[in-house]
C-alpha cells in the first residue's frame, strides 16, 4: 500500500486487517508497518484475531477473508464511518 498511496495522504484512513492473515502479500506485519509509517490527518487501524480458517490462505474462507467474523468486521467499519460522518455535522 505504501507504494500505491505513499507515506502521506490528505484524508482519513481506516486500515482493517486480521492478525492471522497468511496471504503472502498481506501479512499482518506489513499492514502494521504501513499503519505506523502513514501520515494522515486521521488514521485508525482495526485488527482482529478471532474467526476461522477453513479455506486456502489467500481466500474468503480464511482469516484473510474474515471468515466467521465478517458481519462483525463490516459493522465495525460502518460504525467508524458513521461516527466520522456524524462528527462533521
């Protein structure tokens, strides 16, 4: 992401990741390092360690796809977006 976005962005950023993600391209430590190094007016980093993994490492039926916690993750994301939108009013 740092190659796409860079080290600085002028908008709020929400990074969502799973600590047990085994995809070789999206390991948790990569997301964590990106979150630490990114300069943004507002950034939040949500991470999860619960869920299940019944499929391949880089697929929806694994930690990579937030298996068994997808609804919780979606609700958490929606809550963050909604709370930010409400704070602007």
